[in-house]
C-alpha cells in the first residue's frame, strides 16, 4: 500500500486519469485541503490553482502572487510565525512586515530591478565585477550593515539592510546564473523565484532559475507527475506532523510550565532545559533526550520542507525534497546532504567549489579548506546575516551570544564532514559492508555525532557556551 | 583498435570512472549523453567533486582557468565536452 502510494506519480493509469478535468479537480482539491492549516497556507492555495491552470503563465502568476503577498503583509502589518507545518508564504522579518510600510515593498522591487539590471549587463561590467559578482554583492550587503551600525535608528538604512539580507541568497543564484549567461530568459523568469515564497528568506528552496527551469513541467503529463509527487509529499508532511505531535503529547515535557499536556506524558526533559540546568535528570535520561531531540528537530524540518516542496511541485516544479531520510544516513556527509539539501547546495556552490578550485595544494588540505569554507565559514556567515536585527540595533552582545555556540557547532560539523569525506574517498568506490548490524552501527554513529552536535545549536534565550559545555561533558560522566 | 583519444573511448573510460562513484540507482552506462547525472539519481552533488578531481588528475583540466562551473558538469556529454575542450 505504502509502496503503491510512493510510486503514485509513476503509475501510468493514475497519471492518465489525473490529466482529465475530474483528476485535476481531485488533485487541486486534495492539495488545497492539505494546505488549509493556517493563514499562509490559505494564501498559497489560490496561487497553486492559478499556476496549474495556466501553466504557460506559471512564472507570471507566481511573480504577481509574490508581490500581492508582500503588499498584503505590509498592509496588515502581518508578521507570520513559522508554525509547524505551515506554508511560509511570507518571509521571516520581511521588510513589509517589519516596517509596516508599503514603501519597503517598493524598495524590495527596486532592489530586484537593480540586481536584475546588473545581472543582464554583467558581461559589460568592469573586469573585477564581472569575475567576482558574488563578492561585490556581499560587499554591498556588508556596506549597508556597516552604515546601519554607524547610523542606528535611521529607518531608510535599516529598511535597506532588511531588503538586501532578505534577498541575499536568491540574488546570489541570479548572479551565478548571470555568469553562465542569461540568454533566452526574461525578467519575469527571474522575478518569481526572487520572492522568498519558497522557504522564507533563508534558504531558497528549489535554488535559482537554472535548477527550477530544469525541473519545470513542460507538458500536461509532466505537470501531473509533479503534482502527484507534490501531493505525496504533503501527505508525508501530515504523517510526520502526527508523529511530532505524538512526541509532544506523550514523550516530551512541555516547553513552558503552564502548557497543557496529556496525563500519559512521559515528561522527557527538553534538551534546552537540561542544558540550562533547570531540569535534573539521570545520565540515561540525558542521553535519551539528546537522541529524541535529534529525531524531533529532523521531523520538524522535514514537515516544513515537505510543505514548501509540495507546493512547488503542485505548481509544476518537480524539484528534490529538502529532507530525505536523514535518520537512515550511514555517514556524516550523507546526513548533511539529506538533512537540509538546499542549504548544503547553497554552501557547496557558493563556498565549497570556489575554494576548492582556487586552491592548488595537497588533496587532503585542499578538501579540508573547501569543507571548512562551506560548513564553517559559509555556515557562520549565513547565520550572522540572520542576526541583522541585533546588528542594526547595535546589540553586539546578543550577536556574539548567538554566534559563539554556533562557532563550536560549525567547527565540529566541518571537521566531521571532512573526516567523513576522507573516509569515503579511501574506500575508492568499494561498497560499504551491507550486513544489517554493520549498517545499524553506522547509522548509530551518525545519530550520536549529530545528536551531540545539536547541543551547540539548540535554541534558548538563556543558554550560553558554558552551559552547553557543562552539559556536554556531563554526558560522559565528568563532574561539572 | 580503438583510438584512445576518440570520443567513444573517452566515454567508456568516463563511464567506468562514474560507475565507481555512482549511487545504487540505475547503471550509469544506461544513461544517454544528455541525461542529468544528479536528476537521474546516479550521482549526488558531492560526487561532482570527485568528477572535478578526476578531470584534474587524469585529464589535466584546470576548471578555474577554463572558466567552467563544476555545477555544469551534470551529464556525460558535458563532462566529455570539457575533456575535449
């Protein structure tokens, strides 16, 4: 039954039926039903219907929807909370939402128009700019950040900072595409994915136009296959949502003392409260909390990513999932690729490859530098930009508080990935031992590494580096 | 005897290399020259790194000097074009 559901988009009879009007009605009806969860999802539903009914105008529909979404956000001053399972049509800290001003929306449009014009004219720009458009773009972002720090309280500069950081990675993909040549593409082709409708303002799910265009449905049959794959993902998101809810209801202690829980709740302490020290626990319970936290956060990310990718697929972009069975990964590098595919791709394309290609040193050192450029430097920089609010208000203590533990997190992540890649290469293409107990051991090793790594990444207003270090060593029985 | 510098011979050599790093999807030899290696599930994007190293070490190709983006090495045909370029 599950296997049949998994291959739904490969089933020729289903694909044929789905192309009929009744089939389309069923697909879109079910899709909309699965999205009727909260306000952002309701907003996504008509966009999906229009985009799939006018496939030849798909990019235009998505562009218009993106503009309307931001205008709506600015109009009502809506600041969406990325609730579990919600479709985050609206970006995090969108200028429109943050500044409650339609002027901010106009500024976003202006920045998109300017970056588009730069991308189109890239071959005619001065040499350095032509060769290093990414560096130039990040120099612009950092200049605005610097200006905002020098002039705290200046609304225009703050709006500019929010606008450019809002579009950072999407423009990065646009510029990357521009280096390869934008021949045959129009503004509207690049406009729709510049809206952070797919994955908020953080990682562009589906990447830029090159990747999206490659997976865009070109006929009715491809559209239907994409939609069926999207439906499957939305259903999977609901399934994981049930598991996450069950974890919250029956296993995890409430995150706030006044939260309602079931009488059957096991009261397993949250990792953050164990690190804080507000919740005493035996060594066994602490280890269990570490592993359950990994499962919990992975499923939460899967739910969110499945909804976003599900919507993209319903619109006709049959792109890869963001999360694909990471808890079954048998190596650290495999987990990294499966846990958050689009973040890994971003780091790979913008940090890993440029470093790897430029360095002509020994193979191990070269790999080390490239991995650290991506998993350490790129990862830290990505999260530094997310702290724009603290930076523009001059709260550097908060910026440091957030980044100090991430520094440790990124260091060990990069080290783990590098060692995992070396190990993979040393096998020289030989398959891994397929026996089930060896496989289980490899999976357990991955869980252990990422579970422990999570200690340095788990969120909490009062958590500092010392708390995390104390908890970490206590897991090994060392007195704290 | 086949000319080792012919496209067919280079293709055979490349397919042998890709088979050594491929994921357990469909055999790489079954892929057409224009089929996408990542989209078809044969390689993941991390494996492109190994393709880059193969191009450098076996064929002496400097991608940076040639202005080739590793992300474009996504089909057998595209890799062969770089080798022959």
